[in-house]
């Protein structure tokens, strides 16, 4: 079982659809993250959860809605997306931020295409 | 504000050659951490190294080595005797010690291609 698992690997959706991305970590970490990776741009941090509590929302549009039911699971609910939201969405986990700046462990990502 | 610059967008070298990936950073913090991550074609970023701002010792791990120079704000990564499996996108990143990963700033990455 890989440390951080993301499903689905690929997703194509229309602008009026509603879909969800799922992330699960098996590393015993307490912090989980969503990142967006677009071509030729640095990774953009979207959301951070520490112990299931959201601690960071990096000015992300409301059409992206995160959910963290427990320390092992993280969702990203999508609705009314725009074509420019097409990107690779990466989930990551770590020990609680600030404790030695522990490294992030990433999943394989979900390649999202909005048509 | 923090900033990480990886000026080399793409590099191609022939297998067994040595290659150095550059990383230059900007921060006002006196305490910070620097990272390198590797992103193979499968997509996930793989952690390679973490270095704190008080430790300027160079590090070697097998064919990988890192050169941290505070005087030039650089944290360069060298692969010796490159192999095809080293082909990937490599990211340098910087975080503030207090805010940790909540303020992790990535560079735009360097795509490394090793030619057999």
C-alpha cells in the first residue's frame, strides 16, 4: 500500500458537473494538503488541514471545497469549474507543520481536465 | 516574501555525465528550511533532502550531492554518473521555520532528461 493514495488518477468533467477527488494517507500523519500543479507554474498550495482542522485557505475560489473527515482522509469537492482549473491536483501529508518542517509525502495526483 | 528560482527549465545530458541543478532562493527569515523533491513521470513528488539554514555542510547521498551556500543564497543539486532513471522534474522548495509547510514555496522545477 503506497503512503498517499489519490483517486481517481484521471478525471474529465464538464463545467456544470460536480465531482470529488479523494486522498488517503497510511503514514500516521496529522496534516494533509491540497496542491495545484499547472504547466510552467510553481506548485500552488490550496488548503492545509492540521488534525482535521483547516488552517490555510490560500485564496482558493469557492468552486473548490475541501473536506477532511479524519486525519487519514481528505477530499476536494469540485463544482462549476472553469477550463483554467485543468491541472494536476496533488495531495500530500506530513507530521504537523512546524515540527521540524517535516517533509511532505505526495500522492500520484489526479489529472483533471475541464471541458 | 519568499521566492525560489530555478533558472534551468530543461536540461538534457547523456547517461553517465554529471549534472548540476541550480536553485537560488530569497527570504527575510534567518531560520528556514530548504528542500529538493523529484517528480518522476508517475506524478508523485518524492522527497530527496531537507536542509536547515544553520547547517551549511554539504551532503552526499550516493550519486546525489547538495551544495548549500548562504552567501549566494543557493542550494544546488548535483547528480554524478547520471542514469536514465534520474529523468524527472526536480523541484527546489523553501519554508519558514515557524510557519512550516503552510508557507512552503516551490520553484518552477527543472526537467532533467538523461539520454541513453
